C-alpha cells in the first residue's frame, strides 16, 4: 500500500465513527452547568498545591520550571547543531 491508500483507508475508518444523537446537547449542558471536569486531580497536583502554600516555594517552583525549560531548549539546539 502506498501512502495515499493508507490515508484513504484511515479516512474511511474515521467516517464510520458514530456520535450519539444527543452529544451536542450534553456538551452544552456541561458548559451551561459550568461543571468542573470529572477527572480527579492527580497526586502530583495535590502535592504541588501543598508545596505552593508558601510564597518562596512558589518562586522556587517557577525558577525550577524555567530552568528545566531552558535546559530542554539547549539540549534540542545541541542535537540540531551537532547531529
């Protein structure tokens, strides 16, 4: 199979997916009700909320996040430039 045939087969499979008849009504009911997401927060979010009670802990988390982001960018640049 070439790429076009694979793509066409994928499109045919996606067209067969059925959505229940009241899907849009359910979505609008959730939006109007302003219900929170049904997913419970993970243990990581609970731990971060407990840590973030102190202002210095919030600042430390922000600095850590920025540092990790910059490290990730630098590693990506190294891979691109020296590959």
